C-alpha cells in the first residue's frame, strides 16, 4: 500500500509581504506629511475622516509585526538555528552589517548637511550627534527622538529587538512560541497601561515605545505567525470572514486612537486599543497567509518596490522633508513633489549600493528580469528586519 506523500513545505517566498511593507511606508510618510500640512481631515456625510486619515503612524505597528515574522521565519523553518553563543554572535554580526552601514550613511549626511556638527553647542546638537553616532539615543528620555530625524526612534526599537532576538529564538526552540507570546502580551499591555497614566504630549513614549517594552508583543506576534505558517497551524477560517473581521478591528483601533489622541475619551484606552489594532493586523496576516485571492494586489510592483526599499525610504524621508522646509511652511505642491522624488532617488541609490551592494544582478532588486517573480524571500529583506548581510542571489524578501 503506497504511503501518502508528505505535503510540500510552505514557501518562504511571500511577495505580498513586500506589498504590505509598501503600504506601511506610504502610511508613515503620509502621517509626517499631515503634520507638515497641519492637515484637517474633511467631514463626509457628517462623519469625520480623521480616524482613517490621521493614523498613518500605525504603519510602524505593521513594520514591527512583519519584522518579527520575517526575522523568525527561517528559524521556524529550521533553515537556521540558535543553539549556543557562537550562533548568537553570527546572528549579531550579520545583523550589524545589515543595519548599521546605511544607518551611518544617512545619519552622518543628515548631521553634516543640516549643520549640526558645525554648531555643536546650539540646542544640544553635540549631545544629539554623540547619541546618534554611538547608538545610545534610545537609552535616555531626552534623546530617544533625535530632532534631526525623528524616525530613528523606531530604528532604536528594532535594534533592541535584535539584541534580545537570539534569547527569544532559543527559548522558542526549547519551550515553544506560545509561552513567549503570552508573556509578551501581558508585559507589553501592563507597560502601556502604566505609561498611559502619564502620556506624552505627542509622539511615541520613551519607555513603552523606544525601550521596546510596550512593543515587544508586536514583534513576538510576528514570530508566532511565522511558526504557525511554517508548521501549517494557521487558523483556518474563510478568508472573506477573517478579512472582514480584520477590517472591523483595524477601523475600531483607528477610531479609538483618534478619540484618545483628541482626548474625546480617556487616554488610558490606548493600552487596550493597541491590542485590538494588533489583533486586526494578525487577522490580516492570517488572511494573507491563507491565500486570500483578493490580496494579490499586494504583488503589484508599485507596492513591492517601496516595500523592498522601505528601510532606505524610512531613513531618508524626514531629513529630506526637513531640507525642503516642509515643516517650516514650504508646503506648496512643488516642494512636496520635490521632497518625494528626492527621497525616492536617494532611497533607490542606497538600497542598491549600500543595502545590497554585493548583489550581482541589480535587475532582481528592482523586480526586472527572470528572477522578478521570486523577489520576496524570507532570507533577503531589504530593510532593518533582515538577518542577513547582502545576499549573493538577492530576491528581496517578505519583512518598518
């Protein structure tokens, strides 16, 4: 009697993840543009569009979740393992050379061209420069959001997750991912709830956001989704049902965030609303991983390309917006268009020549040529979620 063939392992090439990254980076850039424009959302049929148009910052939530997913995917599939300190040091080495070269290029360029180093004693510029160059800025409440590039706060959070990732991967190999997920959910909820009692006036919170504690659950949710995907234990419900549930939860989160930030309701609700929104993102990713055909638009090149280069775009967009004076009132369409085009130009250069400087075929990086359909692997992500140095056969991955 013939034995049934073992089911083929799930593909680690997920082009739609690139598309989700593309949506996330567009959302973050839109959020910063609304700040520059002092944007007032319109009212449509008596309903404010603020919850939909003023929550682009939640793209960072998606980045963090995708980061945990992509970073852990090859470990869940046992393509790589962390069994001892030597494996951990290999991981740290690869991670360092994946993240830091581009980080220093952008930061040094920003500090020099912005005049921060020419006037080192003005407005604490010297302190900011030292904190950025030594990567100690996330460790102090006065420096975790560098004025020269606010977006660096989340890079600091990503790096802190990279520091603890080998420990999490080792524990997951020994104890399973579920206990780690439960602990992370409880820890992050508790930290967010405590910090919500004394919220910041605007922007991220030092302890809850920059120091990882209140964001750890998003990374670990991504790890758990990676394990479920590899082991084929994803929650199997009709993709239309899970997609609708995801939409309801995401809109509930956006509406609640808008109400909290405008102080229409108590800010303490933010702690729980983060879990509601993250559950919506989780269902969205489950819908994608279960093969929802209506999400195939995420494979479009116009979404995949910015998703694959989102690390470069993320690092460049605020310095460029500052250089064009968008936050000083230069918000005419010509300045906005020039800032966008300059950001994309610089990002494509650094994506090609710094992030993937060793790539033998630039066409695959830009989804041209015969390798284009496979340009979304868990092994080669062009942003700060990747564990690898520039690959020999670059096929920018799944991953702010």
